[in-house]
C-alpha cells in the first residue's frame, strides 16, 4: 500500500514537473513570439516612417520644382512684357522724332554704322517714307565713318522704292551686300542685351534669381 502511494506520488511529481516544464516552455515561446512581434512592429514602424519620409521628400522636391518653374514663368512673362513696353515706347519715340534735328543726327549714325558694316567705297542708302535723308545727313554720316575708320566713302541715296518700315538699309554699289538698320531690326539686334538689363533689374527686386 505504501509502495503504491510512493509510485502514485512519483507519477504525480513527474507529471507536475513535466507540466511545469511545458508551462515554462509555453511561456518562453510566448515571450519569444511577443519579442519577435515587437521587433516586427518596430521594423514595420521604421520602414513605414522611412517610406513616409521618402514620399514627403519626393513631394517636397516636386513642390519646390513646381514653385521654381512657376516663378520662372512669371519672371519670363514680366520680362517679356517690360521688353514689349520698351519696344513700343522706343518706336513711339522714334516716330515722334521724325523730321527733327535730333532725328537727323540719329539717321546719320544709323547710316554710318551700316556703311562701316558694308565696307565699300561707295554705298547707297534706302530709307522709309518717314525719313528725309538729304546731302547734309549723308555728309555727316560720311564724316562719322571717316572718324571711326579713317576711310573716305561716297554715300548716295538709293533710287529703289522707299522702305515700308521706319529706318534705313545701306547697300554696297553692287547691291550684293546690305546692312539693315531699320528700327525693328535694330531693336531685335540688341534684344538679348536689353533683356539681360531687364532681368538684372528684376533679380534685384526679388530674392529669386535666374539660373
């Protein structure tokens, strides 16, 4: 009887030990799973934060690029408008000066510039209906050429039809070489320089700079 009790007690003790070991193993497994779960959650959170940061950075870059692009468009629109205003004001000014002594001096300089470019001993001058080129203007232009180059040239009024646009065209005696110094053409010739001056002025008004 006593031996039976000892046997039963041994079996119970062994079962309790095994049960305790099972519980401990289960607790360890649960703890390991929980730790792995925490690590997974942390990893997911880290990866998510990185993805969000990357997307926010991409959005910021796109937004910044869009802002700069719009700023540049606005800048160019302002520059073109200012240039158009300058172009119109210059044309209006030139038209209003036609027939005045000041305009005669201006014409002489235009003719001299064209004659130097054509580089011929005899050149012909075509002008529009707004210009009244006479011998005095031609003589003054010839003097300007001599002062600038040391060359003496003959300047003559062309017998060709008058130009439709204001200004002058200087042609060589053969007619093969010409220099267009009409007002619109002259403005286009200096368009880049004028726009650079405008851009410089606009840049000084704002913190945004052209690149």
